[in-house]
């Protein structure tokens, strides 16, 4: 199989659920009909080419005792960069974008559950007189960012199962240290868990057992490679929104979550300035393709009257840092 074909398939495999086992690249190599050494080399090449930005773990904020919210702010154009810089300084802000709307600055903020409101108030004072509209999720239908890098006319994220809300789990001694290590970058090598175990002064067997326990508890979503989606062709980032009657929103959210093109889907609180309660994220290789996806998923969920907010500038995109 040519390297390009293997790379395309490898990108899909690495995003979904990297094996939590000793010598994980052997399992991937067997799946792709290649050698472990070649798979390790191709994975490193993804980083060298700028297509990948992190190899580590994705954790569930709620399960770790954190809460998050999506925020929209209306900022005068001449103040936008300055305001975005202030917002982006906060370690709990992982995404910050300019979008095409009167609410032109959008960001996510995550903090310990009991501290989130205080962090929002402090942020509001820093960017006053601009007002923050906090739109926390009422219901989470799906969160699974997995992109298919196959060279089709229209790249599409892979399908994934809907995700419900997660209760905080009981962390055991050593779990916070595991989170701190895996929320960063672990090395792309034949034995990444052996390396991680040495950093934590535990055995590889005990570390793998702990990771699997955290996964069963809902705290660990997956170990994976996180991509720079624009580098693999997903240049259009669209936040799709609809105003859905409360009697239909659960069904509509479920139907949207079924669509492989949808990476995130939430019911959120509503403000008069932004009267939409159902949100879904889609990514495509052009705005036209994203609008086609919007029409398709709207039809599938029986929705109408929605709108798509495209991002025009990315001020910050990073992984969340827990227990800093």
C-alpha cells in the first residue's frame, strides 16, 4: 500500500481511539497491513508536516469536576483584536474565534465547576463595557471531533455515537498526575505507555489499568492524535444554530448526532440577542460544502430557519489544562 494511502487511513485510526495497551503501534500496523516502525515514522511525519498538533488524551470536563460554557460577545471592530487577546490569556479559554454575526467574538471557557461563574464575572470586568453572553449546554448530544483525511471531493468527519451528560467521577490517588501528563504531548514512540509510566514512577501495567478505569468511568474519552483540521483540508468551520420547540429538541438533537458530518451537538440557553437553542458544529473544505452539509443535516433532523456562523479568524485553539 502506498505511503499516501496508509497515511490517510492512519489519520482516521489515530483520531478515533488509540489502543491503550503495551506496544500499541503493533496493533495499528496489523490493522493497516504495515510494520510498527513504518507506522511510528508516519505518525511522526504528521507532526513534522504540521498536520498534527498533539498526541495525548482527551478528557471529559464534567467527569473531572469542571464545567464549561460557550460565550458570545459583541465587540467594536477596532477593539476586536485587543479584546480577543485579553480573553485568550485565560488558561481556561481553549477556543476563541471571530464569527460573522453581531456577536462577533466567540470563545469557550472551562473552570472548576464551583469557580466558573466567578471566572465569567472576572472576565466580564476585564473586557467591559462589552457584555458576555454565556450559553452553557443544557443537554449534550454529541462531542466527537474525528476527521476523515481521505482525498475525496468533500472530506467528512467519521461517524460517532451520541454522548450524554457525565457525572463527576471519584478520582483515585495518582489520577490527577495521569491527567496532567496525558493532557500534554506524549512522545510518538514504540512504547508510549512505558515512557509515561516512567514519568509517573509506576509500572506500565498499572498505568494502563488506571487509564482503562478512567475510560470506564467516563473521565477519559480517548487517547488520540489531535489534528490541525485546516492542514488536512477542513478550512470551513461552521457553527450551525436553530430555534427548536422544546417538545422536539431532544429528537432533533438525537437526529443531528446521527450525522457523521456533525462533530458537536448541544442544546444551549437562549438570549433575545441570539434566539437559537440547538447548536451543531460542521467542518468542510469550503463554505459551499459546509452549507450543503447544513442543508443535509437540517433536512435529516426536520429543521428549518437556522443559520450558520462561519469563523473568519482563529485567535486561540488549544487543549484544556486541568489541575494546573
